[in-house]
C-alpha cells in the first residue's frame, strides 16, 4: 500500500508506468487521499489490512 498523498491519479499512474511498465498488478494498491492521523487514518489502515491480510508493506 502506497500513500501518494501529494500526487493526483494521473501523475501516480504515469510514475508507476515508468517504474513497472504497463502491466498492472492486483497486489499493488495506492491512494492519493487519506484521512488525517487523528481523524481516522489508523482505522483506514487497519481496515485495509483486514481486507488485504497478505499485505507486506504500508
């Protein structure tokens, strides 16, 4: 899970395409927005981990 909070969707797609090619992967997730740390970020990450228990890195 990669939090690209200073990027928009188009920019992160372009960057990922340059890094990894055009092939997509079901095992890579990114977000360009999140809640603030004291306003629910921990809960968001916990829920992500529950939905994707094989996650290796946040």
